[in-house]
């Protein structure tokens, strides 16, 4: 994710998808540069 972010130079958004099962994973991907998440567990990820 960090490599994609650096290579894109903020010209495009980056979608992370596949295997995102926990809120912690989602937050790590966002911190690493993901601008969108593709997951079938969105309701689970939003639980506090």
C-alpha cells in the first residue's frame, strides 16, 4: 500500500480489498494510504 501511494503521487485513489476481516486491518490500510476499502464485512468493521 505504501509503495502504491508513493508511486501514484496522490494522482489516484487506492482501493484495498480482499481479506480485510478486522477493524485493525482496515485502519492499518487506511494509515498506509488506502482511500477506499472493498470488503463484505463493512458492518462488522464499523462496530466499536
